[in-house]
C-alpha cells in the first residue's frame, strides 16, 4: 500500500494513492494559528502587554528554580514568628481579616434606574448560590483574608471538574508555603512551587509541588485554562506595593523597619527581667564610719573583721525590727547626732532613705503605649476598634459612636483588599458561564452595622 503522509498544524493528511483517497487526521492536540487558549472570536488585542524583565542576578536563588521571598527565602516565616511575639499584632491582623470577610458574599445584579441610582437585586440562581454558600468557599474566604492581611499576597488554587466545564471550588494554599519560579526571558512566571519547609527545601525535593500559574492579567484566561490538560492552577492575587515585583510588601512591615516593634517587644522583656531578678529593698541606711567606734568602743575598734561584721549585722537586725514595728504601729525610732566643734555643725551618723520601686512608678508605660499606637497606625486600624484609647484616656468610653464610625471608615478603606478576594470568584463566574447568563452579575460583601438608638434597631445589614 502506497501512503503519502503530510503533517499539519491542526490536522495531518494521509493520501492513499492506489485508491485515490485522502484522509484527514485531527491531531491529538490541535495546533492553532493563535496561541493555545486565546479567543478566536470577538475583539482581540493587537499586542501582548508590555513587561520589563529585571536583572535576575539581583535575585539569587536559594532553592533551585525559585524567586526567593526575602533575602534568605524565609521572609514570611520570619515575619510570622516575629509578629507572634507581640500581643497586639495577631489580634489586629485577626480583626482585619474578620472585617474583610464580614458576613460573607452575596451574588447580585446591578442596574440603574431612570435617575441614575443603582438598583441591586439578589441573584436567585441555585448553582451560583450553592458555590458561594459552600463550605469550600467559606474556607477560601477566611484563609485567604488572613493571607492578604498578613502578607498582601495570596495563592488561591481553582480546581476544575474532570470534564473541564466548571471550576468546582477555590482551594486557599498557605501563602507562606508558596514561591514563584524564576522569571522567563519573556517576563512570564509560569509556575508556583508549594512546600511546607521553606527555606529548608529546594525545587528538586520530592515533597515540592510544581503548580501551573495563571497569568491573571491575560484577557482570555478562562479560555486558556479550558484548553489545558491540568485540572488545577494558581490564580495569584496581591496588593501592589512599589519596588516589590514578585512578592508585595505589606504596609505594616514599617513597624519592623522603624524600630517600633522592637520597642513594643522590649518593654515586657524589661519588666519580666525586673520582676524575676529584682531584690525588694525598702530602705537605704547611710551610716557614718565613726558611728561604730563611738557606739561600740573597743569591741568594734579592736575587733576582728568577723567581729565587726557581726556587730553590724546585729545592729541591722535591730533597725529592721524597729522600722517594721514603726510601719505597723505608727511609732518612732531614734538615731544619734553629735556636734562637730570644729565645723560647728551637727553630724547625722545615721540616715535612712526609702527606696522608690520603679515598678510601682509605672516605668516605661508611656513608651509602651506610644509603641502600641504606632503599631496600630501602621496596620491602618483605629485603636478604638481594639478598645485602646492610650495615655490618660485608657479608661475613657464614648458610648460606641466612635467605634461605629471607625468601623465604617475601616470598611471603606478595606475595599481594595475585598476586591482582591473577589477577583478569583469573578474568574470562576466567567469560566462557569454565570456571566453569560447574568451579564450584570456582581459579588458584594454583606456587613452588619451597629446603628444609633434613634433608629429603633440595634443593627442593620448592608452590602459593599
């Protein structure tokens, strides 16, 4: 049999010359004139987005094919350990993450009325609501909110169904266990490496997982994922901070650079040292050197060092007893004075001075409060939300108005970070065809807001 075979980009052609038959054979993975996953219909970009490639020699690799997170590839691990030493920071980050999540997410359609005001309607689609109310999605929200609050970086993992028709759920990978691969000459970051042992691991270790990363900036990302053979990938999200190309640096890291965290950590260490090592002294006796010979005569002046020491010890025990009795009964004690004929002054042979307890004086409390205030400023959280007034206002109460206003302001300031949490969900909506069914589909967070007494209700629910 005489067969002539022609290889093609999308189909191969076989010609059976003796039968004058041509057979078209579709490739196992058809080639395309456009890149794999790119849309072939509708408007298409005329160019690929520009990207600059940094000098990778400035980013030495500590574990193979990775971009290190910090100089030793241990930045999140160091920050995690450092922050957990402070009693204020974990609680502050927890409150921030809690405010990010609020009461969860709601699917809505947004339209405009004749006056240009927004009309918000709940979407009553079983598939959409099942997704956003599922345990998987609630876990995604809580864990990813924590990663965003701590690091400004998160690495959600969309999981695709076996038939590739839907994204089934979003898996929140631990941000501190994720590392980018080395950037390609074209400026791409195609992989993320997952390992629980950074920085004590390399990409060649058996327990390191290489996961494909989706370029969140590409315009056809849903089609791109649909055309791949793998069933999971990373949809990276981060809050941009200037000068940090691969891993954003959280604003609150300034407390480390400025030294305020060191101050806040040093005060309790100092207090602990004092409490552990201090000797509880109440009085300081200043005794003139001539007093002993004048009072005890030859027994002291001609005595041995041990004998002199015994005299002083006996005298001190008597003074301690006398002072103790004075404190209990409000009595008095007598100390001797003599007249110096040459200097014509009285000599006070015994002086008793009380010792001030630095611990009782509240030493360094003001420094600790100032450090705490600066820490809260760095985290962008109003101190009243944590019950902190500072200084002389420590016990002040305002009836809740300041807390309510601070909470409302915080929600507005956290809006960009909430958008980060919603971005992977928006991608799911595109991939799963929800936006095709509901062109005006949006996702908004639900919040419970404290109200004033004149409203007649303790709380009200809002969307943001």
